[in-house]
């Protein structure tokens, strides 16, 4: 890949679409719109995926439990998207098998089997194997469980690195002409004729004036606040804030399946292989009324997750075993559900056309982000005189073109072949490090390693396995500005490094002068 020159910025910025919010929905909409030839500016007050979009259970799934609430349309839509997404980014997404142990206190086995049959057949399924019954006394997944659990079920869904998914959407948008401004808040917004006048304020105090023909409010938990305080627009829709929290412990099992556990209160919790050495456990569903920019797991939630796991696993865990935790607030579309876990995960798009268009995004889930973005741009494009059709269903994410420029089954099913080729081409690097590069960057690993012929060319090893070349790549191409961006969102290396590593990396970045430009260098889509 070759880097193009950095984008120039003129003031005031003129654009077709101003997207407010750098989570998965905002980045997805910016990507779709830019790909249709619309000029796009996206602003995010913090880092990309700094909040809800990096705090999910990291699953591309239809939502098996949503069948209990008769949300067949949502499940079908998500199952269709599951296949589309797995093809688009096989480096950061992959198939995952889930084991559901069964006991007498749960729904009858025949009813669970019926639900899984429906889950298998609500949408066309080409990449993933179907569900089946399981004898836990003979299957490896039964070994870590208590002896009481002898029978279960296994079904398929997908795994995703959620924060990297957001970054890849932003990268694709930028490579198609969008300007992405992180750590930049939309301070004020007002209609003037057929335009919106916006003031964007960077963290360093610098102001950008933007004139946009349309504004997309993809502010997530702040969607209603942004409407009232910044856009001064009333809406009949609202969001219900539900906190989801997760804990991470040292790995509880050695096989590659995940678990889905049912609790007596009707909730479900996943236990998922995570970052090679850990198990990810979550999530909770708790009504949330606090500040949306300072969300943390509570002791009650930690106790709840530990207690539920101890009902199933033979080796108990305690709060002291938690090595990391995270929590996020999901802005779910308000409905009449009394239980937070029953609130719909579907979305609605609200288009206000009292002057220059304003589109607000309410609700949603990570699995359906691409479809949401497509529908959003379909809604605003006519008002902007744009007639280009939808395009993302058959397009790769940056780095996803492992074997071909368009998604192929082979990319999903033969990721290991790509890793093997990478390890042969760059045999002077440790195989495990190259595997990590393949998972994080896909075909873009060639850009990271371009011009390198030995380990010395990678520059200083700042932390174990983290070379200056990779950090430089993240600064130049992925809007990283600090250690937290690099160690917890662009990667999860923070889990593997000792305490104090974040300070070491921040000091290294400060000595180097930090990020060199607000707009990263762009890359060609092909290798």
C-alpha cells in the first residue's frame, strides 16, 4: 500500500453531511455516505469507539434470546447481517460455537431445540454450521462444567473486535474522502436556510466552522441531549439507557467454544475465550441514570457475574480473580418493557426536514450497524440530490481483502492460510506476533511492514512485542493519540502488559511529540 498526501482542511468546511458521533453507527454512516460520493465530516468528542461501541460482548449474532420476546424481524435482520459482516472483515471477525448447558430448572429441552431450529432457519446460512444436541460427558466443553450438566446444545454465531470495527469503518470513510475529527466536540449547531452552521471545538481549543447540507445525529447515549441542547429540535422518540458490564478473568477452559448460561431470573450471560489467556464474562442489563461519560461496573454486577458462572463451572471464581472489567451504556429505543433485558435492540431513524435535514439514530446493535447505515443514507440521499445505490453489502473492510478485492467464503474459512503466507513472507518476525498483526490489520499488515527486512527495522521495542513501527502506523493511519487508544481500543495489549505500561507508552509518545496530524495518511485499498 502507498500513503497518499495528508488531507488539507479549508475553513469554513463545506460538506454534504456532518456526522456527530464516532461510534459504530456514526462511523458506518460516514463510510456509506462517502462511498456514494457525498462529502462527509465526522466529529467525535473523544476517541473513536471510546464508549458504547468498545463495551459490547463483542459478538456478531442474531440474538438467540430475542426470540423469547418475539422479535423475529430483528433476529432475521441480524442473522442476514451476520453472514455479510463475516465476509467483509475476516481478520477481526470469525465464527464461534456456543455451548448451552441444560438442567431441569430451565425450559424443556424440546422447546430450546425448537428455538435453535428457528434460529438456524430464519435466514440463509452458508458459512456457519447449524445447531445440535450435545452430550457434555463426551464433549471437551463438558470438562470445565459441574458434573450435574450432562446434556446441552451447541449453535453458531460470530465474534468481532468491536473497537477495531469502528476504526475500520472510519478508515474506509477517510479513504473515500471523508474528514474524521476525533477529540472534537460539536459545540453549537443552527439552521440557516438550507444549511446547518456548526462550530466544532477540538480538545486544544481550536474551533472549526462547518456548513453542512445535512446533519446526522449518531451521538449514541447523547442522542437526545444533542437534539435538545445543540440542535434545539424536539423529538417524539427517546432512548432508554441500559448499562452492560463485563469482567475478564484468567482463562477457565482450554477449548475454543464459548458458553451461553441461563440464569433463574431469565437473563443470559456469555463466557467467551478472550485474548488467548483469558475468559470474558458478561453482560449485565441494568437501568442507568448516571453520567454517560463515566460508566463503571458496580460491585453488585461483579458479584452477579461470578455467582452465575459458579453455578456452572466446577472451578469457582471470586471478585478477586477479576483482572479487568469494562462497562458501557447502551442507548436502547424506549419501549414499554418493564425489564431492562427485554428492551428492544432494534433501531429507528428519525428524519426532521423542517429546513436543512437532520437525521437522528435511536437504538441499534453492533450486528446491524451496516444495515442501519445503509438505511440512513438511503433516507438523506434524495434531499442531497444523490442517486447512487447502496454498496457496502459486497465490500470488504480495510484489511479484509485477504485473497480477493471482494468478500469470498475463502477469506472467512481460510484465514489460517493467510497467516501462514504472512509468516513465510516475514519469517524474521516471531510467528505469534505476525498472527496478531494478521488479526488486527489483515492485508494492511503489509503496509505496517513495508520496507522492513529485519527486526531492527521495526524500531524500538517500547513494550514486549510492541515496536515503534506499529505505534507509528496507528498514529499515522488510525487516529491514535495516547496509550489508552493503543492498548485498550486499537488492541487489547493492555491485558497482557504489566501495571505501569500505559504510563511508559504515554511517556514515549510525549517524547516523540504525539500524533503528527489531525487527519491521518490515507492508504490504497489494494495491497
